[in-house]
């Protein structure tokens, strides 16, 4: 068995294989030099927005030694952590927990292995995974955990990635820019939790910086954290969703969209609102929110970028010039047929003709997350 990517999904798999006494050969291929969970979003004070028991193992095996609680215990922080009174763990501590879990499986991971192609070897009928280093790995089965593909809207497709970048590159790109110049004006596109977290980070880190938020909605929406909505995490709900028709799934998606997307927790919304009010008391206008707005164009000048923003209410366009950077909190591609979706993860492109797909060409994923391929054993 070969795993592509060694992030939480495949780390959890590695733990399960050990605890279930799997005796077969396995190797996980990771393109980075080490496993770092969300390294470009390690913002001070940010949390994981999830109960700590939704960790790498607890829902499957609460008695495992790989739980977040045992991680705290083994690192002599259990009582201090409990004393914090936090609803959700800090993102930096959960990232440490992920690294701690990785440390037990060093023998099962090959780092610096960027997968370039996945094909079927006609002689052995095994999957052949080729990497950028020239290595080839053969496996009877593959487990793919490449992560979701960031959405880069068409208006930004031709922009230089050092100044216009997705939030998944935020801290690294920001560090590069601050070495080159003093940052004066940054645009933040999107209305999600991550968008607010980045705006708060910019506000605290760069006192003279002007921040302009552009979003389609009226304002930052409170995330749906009702106990009833949280049933989406129950296995019984996954069964219900999987067995629903395509139209029923669309209806579920519409109703549950704000449990995880285009919304934010109350604490960061309040912190941003209070911060903007505090700026107003001091006669400052550091943060501007352009609501009901869409980006029409992004144009480069000698050193900066300019956005053409459409007010969708009045149908009037406005220029936002002199931007040192544009940060895109624009989400990730879904497995659907929309203009910003994808039919299958790009890593499967060489197997596309063999994949079992629905009538619209989207790959079928079974209840056990298996992807079937015709003509392959």
C-alpha cells in the first residue's frame, strides 16, 4: 500500500494500520521535507475551531495512546491545558500534536517525494507512482490525501504569486514581502474565518497598514455551530448523506454551508469589530470592508496591484490602487462541475479515463471513500 501525502488523514490511517495489526508493506510519499500542519496559518491566538477529541484517533479508538489528551499528558501539559478554559485548542499546539504523531511513523514515510504521475504498470497490474526525483514506487492500492486544491478566481489567474496569493501561503509570502519593502496597503478577499484571522494578524503586526476587505456578502457571517447542525460529524449523518440523491445532496449542502464555509466564530468577529471601533475612537480608518462586492479585474503596475471592484447593489465599479499584496481567502475546489470546481483531483489525471464517474464526469466516491477504476484489479 502506498499513501500520497502525509497529513492528518494519512497520519490517522498510519495509526489505524498499527492499531489494527496490519502486516502488509506500506509507504507514504510526502512532497515536503517534513510534515507541518498548516504552517502558513500559524497565527498567534488562532484555534482549530473543533473539539480536541476530533483528533487523529479518538472517534475510532478513544483508548489509543495517540489521542490529543495523551499527547498533553506525555508532554506534561495536561493540567495546564485544562486550566486554560479554552473551548478549542490553539492551532499552534494542535500542530505540535500532529508533529508528535508523525514522529512514531518515520520509518513509513519518504519525504521530498513530489508525485508527478500515477499510472498502471501493464506487466504487474500494479500502480506505478513516479516522483520528481526519478523514483518509482509500485503498490497494489493507493490512499490519496493530497489536500484540496485552492480556488484562484479567474481575475487573479495571471497575477504574480509573490504579491497575489492564497491564504495557504500567507505567512511565507508576507515574510518575503516585508523584507523587500514597507507594506502600506493590502487587500483581503473573502468573508471566512481565515479572512478575519489574517486581518487581525495584519492589524496587530503592522500598525500603519491599511487593510481593505472585499466580500460578496453584507458582512462577516456568524458560523452555524448549533448542536443540531453539528450532527454533520456523526457517522449516521454520513450514511444519510451518502445514500441521498444528487438533488437531495445539493439541498443538504445549501442548508449546511455555513457550518464550515463563508462564516466565522463569534470571538474573532467580535475582536475585529471592537478593533475597528477602537481605531475609530483614535481617528483612524485602518480597516475598510467593501461588502456586496465582486472583483472584476486585477491589474499590475510597476510594483503594486490595482483591483477593479464591482458594487453588485448599485452596479458601479471602483478602483482600489496601490496594493502591496492581495490575499485570497477564496476557498477550495469541490468535486463538482462548476467553473471553480474539479471533476477529480489533478493527481489522478493519468487515470482519468479509467475512473468510475457519474453522468457529469465527477468521480464516484463510495461510502468507504473508495474510488473504483474500470479494468484495474
